[in-house]
């Protein structure tokens, strides 16, 4: 197992026929329950999916900050008429991004984002507030998770 967390700049996350559902964590439902509701919607509406599960996270910064999670999956065909609160996008393109690949036990996957923050600091990169975790492989002992965080700018150091 590779213990190195790979970091790359200027990567683009590009998805087609994207079905998404946003959840805020100001209620009592767990992520597992929300994922079950999402999967039930897919089954009831006979929506065929492909590719990995993608989770977008960001902090909504208002009077009382809350975590917003969006579950994203690619579908086999176009579904422009989806029920609220689901959304459909023919194409989703995010980038340029700072990219990290984590391989190992999922409980340590936050290390990848920590390394991305350090890399951004050391290279004068300003990162956006959202991140996209692409679960390439996932089981109880081993996961491969690709993380994309949009690059919003660079800090220019004058006179250095």
C-alpha cells in the first residue's frame, strides 16, 4: 500500500449527466440515512448510474455556519426532469483544482486535505471553500479517494 499522498495542481473534475442532492447538517438525520434516501430515489425511478460516488462539501458561512454536503453521481442517460430537491446537470466542470489522491484506511483520509492546505500555503495558492471527494475504491479496510479543491488565485509576494 502506498502511504504517499500525491498532490497535483491545475486538475479538472469533469462529469456528465450528473444527478445531485444537497443536504445540510442542521437536522437530526445521519449521512447514512441521507445516502439511503438518495439510493432509494435512484431505485424507484430506475436511474442507472456509473462511475464513483462523489461527495461535495462546503461550509455555508452565514450567522450560524453549517456543513453542506452534496451527493453526486453520474447517470447513464439524461434526466432533465427530476424531483425537487434533486438537481440534474448535463455537464459539471470544476477547475482548475488542487488534486490529492489518498490510498489507505478511510478513517485517515482527512490527511489528504491537510496536506493540500500545507501545499497551498507553501506555494502561495488560494483555495476555494468547497471540496469534491471522488471515491474510486471503497471498502472497510482500504479506500482510494481523489480530492479536488478549486484554486481561486495565487498570492503575489512583492519585493521577494
